[in-house]
């Protein structure tokens, strides 16, 4: 008979969240922790997303852990925005530096997890049938890790090579002399297309929805700039933690239409030239007021028309169906200019979808496009996909997947009623994808570590979100989103990219600073909204807190 291995906590995923969880729970709380990771290395998103041009859109100096001053000071970033290989090297360095690998089981997927209400423990079942048990289960599965290839007719008939940006091979893919189709123009497509176009014989881009993209203005990071940030890290990290999106940006000018027109244009020019997502923060009301939104959106459309020489192609690239910022803003290097190359063709799919994949390419509007390679930059079953891929069963065998059939429901985006002792890092209902993920990850991991420490100290066996608290939180998340333009876009924030997925705005828009304050208040108030039940035999006497 197989034995069930026993731990104090089990963590699913060894990306940036799982690694930091392991460090905190094991090295600070002294717990026996096991991390299961399906990849054969650490890094999560950055382990899988190896496509050409893959790069973070948060600056290197701030897309990094803040928990260790030594780590912060010793690591040298080379560019303003880090490439995927550099981020992966950093993740590997962290794993080595903190001796994390010995408690991570790689190439190991978790199939299911079940809570036993009689022992107040989670039993995790791995793909190969092995089992492990612990009082606490923490998911660190990432928000964009369930890669999705749409169900195109004839997909299997294609005889050339196919790749998904989020499942890229570890070996170099050589496009030299090849005709390449790229489907999708989200962040991944927008980063990959210019790089592939420099190598391939021809690139045909299949675009359903044009996206707004701002230039990265990437470049080498000077030693002086690194020194300046490193000397000021404590202040800057604090500023990021209390900011709206986990990044420090120049303050907004004010409401777009109240700012003098000349000043407005000059500031947009300045931010466009400076590069990066701070451009979106030029005015306070860009994502809350339609007219204000048009100021920034028109500015970008003008830049597209100015850059792309063929006016028809430029028009096809101009986003017109959603307010700027309501789909994730892209950050690029030479994206729009790439359409001036002779070896790049744009095919619009609006009202003219891909009919089928054929053995030699794609058919659109009755026209066959023959290619050697198809790159699917078609995105993810975002946020809920990675959690729903695991059969998670709470009290009485209730299924998380079924509980979330009409959209995810969480308390604070970190716990769910009916699933005691389960914590979910950057789950729906928390700022997560609307923020610098590392800032949000550190905040969640610290909060979860404190919660587990509290439970152990106070002899709490069962730590469970209350359904009323969850309902109130879900209502609040929806309420905040309803005051913005976000729900107007058919975005993956809304689940709109996956046919049949409920349309619910998933991340919390209140800002990371506000969110952190709420989480701290909940903890400070004895974990308000949670029911904490003492371990038996004390349990029958009284609940530790109700
Ligand atoms: P995204 O942003 O979800 O982009 C996926 C793209 O693929 C987007 O342009 C989609 O068009 C397109 N798509 C999806 N399904 C289809 C079908 N069936 N036909 C044609 N085109 C399709 O994923 P990314 O990987 O680029 O970026 C994900 C996040 O990673 C990004 O936001 C950053 O946070 C980092 P649509 O817009 O749905 O019309």
C-alpha cells in the first residue's frame, strides 16, 4: 500500500510565489514544506514563456523580490526591462541562494486536493497517484499559466510546426527561411512578432482585436542608475507597496479634460518618449471616464497612423472597439514599425474569423494562407484556469470548480468559503494581474505566512473564510469595477477570451495600497471574516473565534 507523506504545509507551484512561500514557511516558521512543480525548473511563468522577445513590462529594478536586502544589492540587472532568460537566471539564483530546490519536487503535477474535516488536513493526490498530507495547502499556480489554443477546426491536420508562446520549447526555434503565421496580438504576439519578422522569410499576423501598445524605450541599465535605485530601495519599495499598481510612476496631471490642451499633448509626448506603462497614468480619469479615455486613445491611434506607412494597415491596427487600458496595455519594441517591412502581412479577422487550419496553413474568408509554422499567441484561460485544472474539494467534498461555475468567488482573493486552510496566492478578487505581480505576491505570501503562524500559535485547526464575508467582498470587487470602463472590453480580465467562461471581472481594482491596508486590517482585527476553530478537544468547548 502506498504511504501518504506528511508535511506541515504543501505548496503548489514553484514560480515567484511558490519560491517565496517556501522560504517564509520553512526558513521563518520552521515548517516542513513540500512544493510540487510541474516544470523541471523554478520560475513559473518565466519558465514556460520562452518565446522570442519575451520580456517583462515592469522595470527590472522593481520586478524583483524586496524581502532580502542582500539579494537586492548583489543582483545586477542589465537592461531597463528584463528579458525572459534574465528573469529565469534570477529565479535560479534565488533558488540556489536560499537552498530552495531540496524541498521542491519538479516535473510533478497535482491532480487533486481534498480537505478532510475530521482531521482538518488536506490530502494532495499527484499525477502518478502518490499522496501527501498537510494541515495547510497553498496554491501558487500563477494567473496566466493555463495556455490556450482555440479549438480551430482542422488543427490536427496541419503538417508544419506549431508553438504556443506560453509553452515554448527549451531549444531555440529557427525561423530562418520559413513562412510563419502568428495568431494573436496580445502582449505575447506584440513582443514576438518584431523578433520573428527579423528572422523569418515571411510573417503573416492574424489579428482579431487590435491592441494599444506603448513603446518600451528599453535600453541597457547603467551602473549609475542601478546604484541610485539600490541606495534608495527602502523608500522606493515602500512607495511601490502603497501605490495603485505596485510601481512608482510620476504623478498624474489631473483629469484629462481639465488639463490645458497644450500641456496635455506635451505630457503625453514626454511619457511616450520615456516609454513604459507610466504613459497610462498621465491623467487620473483615463479608465473611469469615456471622454477622458479618448484623449489618450486618440494619441496612440495618431502614433500608429504616423508610424505605419500603409494607411489601410495602419487603420486595421488602430484599436477602436475598447477603451484604452481596459485590455492589458502592451509594451513593445518596434511593434507598429514592423508592419512597414516587406516580409510582414496583416490579416484582420474581425467579421472574418479563421475558418479552419489546413494541412498547409490557415483558411480565412475563403483564402488559403500557406505557412511552414504556426505560432499561437492566443493567451490563457486566465486566473481561474490554473486552479480549475486541479480537482480541489473542500468541506463535504464540495468542488471549487463547481463553486466557481458562475465565476470565481473568494474572500480577499486569498481564501474561499468551504475550503478551510486553503490559501490562494493572487487569486481572483485580489489586484494580481493589475499590478506588479512581485509586489502582490510578496504581500500575499507575507499575509498567508502570518495567518499560518497565528493559527499554529493559537492552536487553530481550521481557518475558514465565512460565506457572508466572501459575498460582501465579491460585491465590493464588482462595485469597484462597475465604476470603471474595464467591463466594457471583451478581455481576459472578464473571462471573455474563453468561449463559455462566465463574464465576471476577476481582479480587484481598488489598488494594491488600498488592498494591502484592507488585508492588514482584517488580520489586525483577529482575521475578521474568517471562522477560526480550535483544535480538538478544545473545539467542542468553544470556537476560538467566530
Ligand atoms: P492575450 O492578451 O489573451 O492575447 C491573446 C490574443 O490571441 C488576442 O489578440 C486574442 O484576440 C487572440 N485570439 C484568441 N483566440 C483567438 C481566436 N480564436 N482567433 C483569433 N485570435 C484569437 O494573451 P497574451 O499571451 O498575449 O498575453 C497575456 C498576458 O501576459 C498579458 O496581458 C500580460 O499580462 C502578459 P482577442 O483580443 O481575444 O480578440
